[in-house]
């Protein structure tokens, strides 16, 4: 809940609503990206960026190399699995393609 | 769990992309810390005492056995920064009362499911038939509200400033979309008054603070200045990887050696000086400070919690449901408060490992993996691992 996990923004779901698809070690879900949008920028600029995701919200942009390294460490100590399992089991918010709860 | 270097094996020693978990760097840092402690004349009898405020750091310190690889001249005190650990029993009782309403789908982060209330946990209440569901995100709770317009979906919001933006933005989203059957049971707390309570507590022996990484990502560095200016203690905001923590320790010792007290940032790759403006804006829009808030083990701390502003009253579970807000005193033998303030070590609590175990927790510090007592039970036993 407090640790968060790095993921990569792969698509914008709804620019106006500030929702994007984030890939966390192969698991995808819709994440709120309002807090990492450049003021005055468009959400498209976020595609490809790595972010730190806390409970479904991207709260910080991270450098790509650093993100990968963090994931490796989290994976090595088993920390990532817990977070990824939680994301996998989570409820996909509409309007993204929905997954049965 | 012998050393800080285990995780580096897969990251690859010397890998330029892994500057925060490199094996050699770890060794060098430990060597530097040993030298710093020597120069300070610190040893097992007169250790430098550093408090990690955040439960994430407590977890990292135990998980990687950091205290075990460092010289005895540095001692970690585990602070009150695990939001699950400081939930008072009365609040869990309130959750169970709200969840008892047959219209309600009560949603919570998994972390809170096993925290004891005065009679049962949320997990037990669920087994007894209440509709309580674990969610990953408050957005999932909002989605449940969309899918079940005939039910009342309540989200149990807890955590420091790290999770506050998520719930604030979810309330704003509910308002924008006109979702009327969603509400927030707000139990968010703020970090600064908590650190102040530690600093003001009798028997306070903290020489320096390892500052919370992800809270700071939101609030920035400025809110900590009073710790340096008024209490003359250094604080270094740190990341959660082993080398982050070691580097922060070294940065603190460096300040202590110079007699300096400043706020510094070891975690600049994630933590901006000024925090996250969009997140702070959402927090300010939705929440206001409460006059006081009740903590488990610490009692009531002034202006340490937030509530939903009048403007968003229709999304406030406290206003929509008759929440009693009863205060339940902690069991007298429970010494969570002393442990949270760093005055006692987990194993010095009379209940530790006897009446209070991870299977039958008395205090919340035994529940969360970020709680000092649970971490000590799980990874303890190493010299100095406390
Ligand atoms: S052992 Fe149990 S009761 Fe004692 S401080 Fe730890 S959590 Fe609290």
C-alpha cells in the first residue's frame, strides 16, 4: 500500500479523465495519471514513460533505467509478486475493457 | 538473510543501471559508516540512535538484515509511520458497524483486514456475513459503486500523505461523474504532527531521522524543516532499497559529526523538493485538518488527522452513516505506544511472542508486515536486528 511499484504507461485510455493503461511486469491495468501529467502538456506525452504506481495512481515519473533496476530488486526479494498479484486481482475500472471482478 | 548484498546478485554487481543495489557500493558504504561511528566514538553502549519514521523502512531494515551488517554503534528505532499499525481499535469497530448495514459494500485495502477491533477484525466480520471486500485501489471501490447502483459503497481510506491523493482524486472523480452511492470513511493521518509527538515524548533519544520516501514524494521537504530548526535533529529522506537506507545512515552520521541539523534528500530520483503539486492540490481541495485524531498506542495527537470538507459532505461516510467514533482503550498490557515512540524494543513488550503473535495479534504492530513487532518476529533473531 505504501511502497508502490514501477510500471510503464503504454496507452492513454481517456485523456480528459486522466486515465492510462500501465504495464507492471506484464500485468496491465488502468491507472489515474493526473498527478504526473505535465502542466499544460497532453497526456499522449506520457506514453512510454515509467511511473511509480501507488494503489492505482501514478505519483512520480521515474527514470527508465532506475525503474527497471527497482523492479529487479523487488522481484529478487519477492516484494513485487505481492503487488502484482493485488493488481491482477483488482477490478478494472470502466471505461476500459472490463474484467469480471 | 546475512547481508545487504543478497538482492544485488540478480541486479548484477557493477551494473551501471543498478546504482542503488550494487554489492561493492554496499560494502563501501558499510565501511564508511564504520569509520564515521569510530570517529564519533559510538559503540554498543553509546550508540547513535536513528529513527526510521516509515514502516516501509522498518520492513526494509529487517528484510535485508541491515542492522545486522552495521556496527553496533548505530541503533535503529522504529517509528510510528505504519498507518495500519496506528489504527485505533475503535476505528475498526466503526468500520464493522458501517459494514453491518445491509445496503453497504464495505471496501478496504487488504492491509487492514486483520487489524483487531475491540471484538473482531474485518476478516471475522466478513466471515460473519458482512459484505466486506478487499480492493487494490479506491478506484476499484468507485467501480463497484458504478456496477451496484442499488448499494452503498464505502471505501475505508487510510494512510499518510502517500495514499491521501488517491482517495482525494477518487472523491473528485465521484463528484465529476455524479456517482451518488460512493463514500469515503476517512482515516487519513498526516506525518508531521506524528514526528512532533515523537520529539515531544518523554524519554526521547532520537539523534536523527530517516525520513519517509513516498510521503515526501507528495509533500516535499519543506514540512520537515522545524525538526532541524526547532529540535536540532537532522532528517534525511530515503528510498527503500538497502543502499538507499545505508546511504541515508551515512548522510545522517556526517551531519551529526559536524553538529549540523538539516533536512536532506537521499531519494531525489523520486522526491522533488516541492513534492507533487497536483497531488497536494487534490488533498487540499477534499480534506481539512481535524482538531485531533486518536492513534493506537499514542493517544490523541492534535491536528494529526484529516476529514472530508463540508463541500464534499455527500461523499463522507462519517456524515452519511451514524459513526460513533468511540474510543476503545488499548489492552493495558499492550505496549505498542512505547514501541512506536522508540522507547521500548518489540521484544521488551510483555506480550511479545506470548499473548501477542502474528497468528493472534494483540497490537497492530504485530499485524502489518511493516509493523516493528511482526517484522521482528519474522526476521528477528539476528544480532542487532532490532
Ligand atoms: S508485542 Fe503486541 S502488544 Fe506488544 S507492542 Fe508489539 S504489537 Fe503491541
